[in-house]
C-alpha cells in the first residue's frame, strides 16, 4: 500500500485558521502559529461576550424601569414586588419598552401596583 502524506489535510487545516484570522493586525493574519493563537483567543472572547450581552441588557432594562418608577414616585424593588402581588406577568424587557414608548401606560401600571 502506498504511503499517504498529510500535506493536503495540513494545508486545509491551516487555510481554515488563516481564513478565520483575516483582517487581524500584522503577522496574526499571515503566520499560522500566531493566527492560531489569535483565533483561539478571539473565540474565547466571543464565547464570554455572548454571556455578558445577556447581563448587560438585563442591567439596562432594570436601570430604565428604575428611572421610570422614580418619575412616578416609587422605587424599583417595591414596583417589582407589587407586580408580583398584582399577578402582572410582564418581563423586564417589556416593562422597559413600555416605560420608554408609553409613559402614560407605565404610570397606570404604577398606579395598579400601588393599589395591590
């Protein structure tokens, strides 16, 4: 049986990594060893970033809701507790959208929560 050389597989693997490293600064886009390290690192950053994005958005929504609550004479924790007691099942994303787009409706929500 003839001996198989690994040149084709190696070239394909290296080109795949170099393609992912396209646009990187300096040798990181040209040299395989540096490109491999940069691609691995960028993959880690991307993975971490996908988790952080969820945290950041939740923090933004809470800040918006808190600001809208203060405008209506209530604090955030009392508002969220009141929503739970009044059986209003709106999530923070929707509450923040209501607070921005329709302040009158949010004021009605606050009034409903104060009654509960």
